C-alpha cells in the first residue's frame, strides 16, 4: 500500500520541486515569497493534480488481473491448511 501512496505523493510534489530547482538554477533565492505568487502556485497545483489523475487512470488500466479471471481470497481448507489468495 505504501508504493501507490508514495507514487502519488511524488507525482504531486514533482512540479513544485522542478520549479524550485529552476529558481535555484537561475541563482535566485527560491524561498523568497516573490518567486511563489499565488497564481503560479495554483498553476503548479493544477499540473500536479493532472499528473495524479493521469496516474490513477494509467494504473487502473494497467494493473490487476486479466479480464475474465476470478480472484479467490485466502482461506483455511478442511484439513486446517492455509491456502493463499489466487487468481483463477
């Protein structure tokens, strides 16, 4: 569960980090408020949300079991043996 959450967090923070790197590369002080106007922060947030939504769509279409397959959850059989979950 940590990997999907980390992926989304990284994708959301990427535009902000790239912008901060751009400001730093131009030798400006990237923590100054004048370099982070509200319109620019909102634009970066919109780009970040588009990246996150795009990754949701990508992972929803690329992940999971093949179509027509059935997931059987883990269970304990009649002899008391643990049978892990599987896709049939």
